[in-house]
C-alpha cells in the first residue's frame, strides 16, 4: 500500500525512518543527490527528500535511501507510524 505520491508521478511506501534517514520503496527511480517532493496520500502533508541512493529491485520497484528535508516533528512521527 502506497503512503506517498510524488509530484512528478509515481508513489512510494515508507520502509523505515530513523531520525531524518528514510528508506522508501518507490515506483520511480531518482538519482543520488536529487530531491523528490510529494505528499501523503491524504494530501494533508508535504514530504521532501534528498536521495542518497536508489537501487532497482527484482519486482521493478526502487529502494530509495535518503534524508528528510525540512520535516517537522509531527511529520516525522506520522512517517514513523507508517513504517511500523
């Protein structure tokens, strides 16, 4: 089940969140150093991520490792809950 939709298309689910370090499963790739913007599926919170690594999986999805940008404490807690 997807948790986020990206502005440039595609969606992602949160696998883990530790402080600002986030790991996602995404339907689209993004190169290291790029920034992705999106929002929660409900549209109530914007999420911005700086990508550190992107690895294609056998099922065609991509594991994105990155860092949250400008995330509030509330945003971190919501994303952490999604990863659980």
